[in-house]
């Protein structure tokens, strides 16, 4: 009788072990899917924005201006301003220099969702954002 109980206990332990291994594998697959299909395209988009298109705005540098502040004022990436104007040293701009301002980049389609899901504290905010963006929008359009 004791041997049958030990056998069942061993089988239960093996079953629990297989369930844990399966869940670990599932978490790994989901994490890799997230990295490949969601995080990596966003990271690449932010790291290498598309080549800037000239918007026709020419800004004259004033005393005390620097490129980062100019790019934030016009809501364009600093790299785009540097690339469009072919600036070799971004720390050296002088008052009176003319700087062309590129068109602002379109927002990444899921940027607010990704920002909301970056930390565990904002997880439910991200779920709500996904819900509002996809489910509520599709119901209101019907």
C-alpha cells in the first residue's frame, strides 16, 4: 500500500515538473514574440528615423539657442535636424546661422500603448489603452 502511494506522489511530481517546464517555455516564447514583433520595430523606428523631408521652415539661430532646444521647439528629432543640415559638430552653431527644419515625424502607431506597458505599474493603463484604441473605436465606427 505504501508503495502505491509513493508511486502516485512521484507521478504527480513529474506531472507538476512538466507543467512548470511547459509554462516556462510558454513565457519564453511570448517574451521573444514581444521583442521581435513589438519592441524591436519601435526601437529601430526611434533609433533610425526615416530620412527627414524638408518642411520649408528656415530658422535663424539666436543668441543662446542650441540644437536640442530648437528640435524640441519644432517637435522634430535632433538627429533629423543634424542630418538635414549636414551639421558636423552639433555643439557648434552660431547666432545668425540658418537651419532648415524637417517635417515632424508621424507618431508611431502604438507608441502610447508601448509607453504604458514599459513598466509593470502601468500595465493596466496599457490594457485600457489597447481596449479603447481597438475595441471601443471599432464599436463606435459601426
